[in-house]
C-alpha cells in the first residue's frame, strides 16, 4: 500500500495504466453515494455495497472512450475510524465487482486530510480535498486527460465545485431520492448509469442499458 501514498501519509494515487499516448477525456467518479452505498465512513469490505448499476456504467463510459478515475475524500482516515488498509479493502470489493463485469478503472485517487482530523492528517483545506481541484488535476496529468470534454460525477456540491475549479467541461450530480444541493451541476440524475447515459446523449451517442 505504501507505494500508492504519494507523500507517505494522506495522498493516495493508484494508477493502473501506462500513460496514454493520445490525450483524451476522463470520467471522474466519486465513490460513496455514486459507486457504493454511502453508509457513513465506509472503511471495510463488510461495509461495502456497490450499486447494481455501477459496473455496467463504468463499462459503458469506457466504451464511449473515457478513461475512468475514482476521486474520493477520505476523512474517515483522518478521524481515526479506519486506515489505508481498510480503504484498500473497500477498493478490492469494487475492483472485483468491476472485473466480473469485464471492466476496471484506470486510477484511484484519495485524500485523507481534514481540518478536524488527528495528526498527521489534520490539514485544513488541502489542495487535494474536494471542493479543491487537486485530485482531479492529478488525474488529468496522470491519464493524459483533456479537461474540456472530461466529466465529474458526484453526489455533493463539493464534487461540482471541484470539477469547476479543475476546469472540467461538465459536472453531474447524483441524487438518489434525497434532496441535495444541485446548484451549478449540468445535470441531476438518479444513478451513475443515468449519468453515463446523459453523457452519451450530450455526445450524440447511445448507451446499451
């Protein structure tokens, strides 16, 4: 796990592909509330439940030509509720489900810093922590991404704000039957599958559902 910690402490960057030779769009996906159920500080395999639509949605995005990166704030680590090994457990469940669907993500980026965290994670307003753009900019750099056609799909206003700060072309908000803050999002949908379908419509393409 240590090889994924850029600073040895709180910045996780797991890049699963070689640098693409051609620049292209990236789909940035928040984790809790978009890929997996948000059960509050999910930090173990036992707590991890993927939304049924998520694997097929990732596969559909890749079929549209998007590189896919998970970008997730992890204040649960800062608060001492779990550690990076727990985070890795959750990711293993996600990866296994994606593999069963014949797909995968290209990168996983996470920020454990939080102003209310414990040392050494007690860093307020870290550049990587959404709504700041650090994780997204790192993903664009590592995946040879182009900001203008790239998209962020998240479930919080901070996801939309991070997308805007990074200069992404679109931000989509997932609201699963709960009224949230949608101001500034280009679209509000019910699931990741609906978000990818919206992306396809904007591009004038169709997605198999």
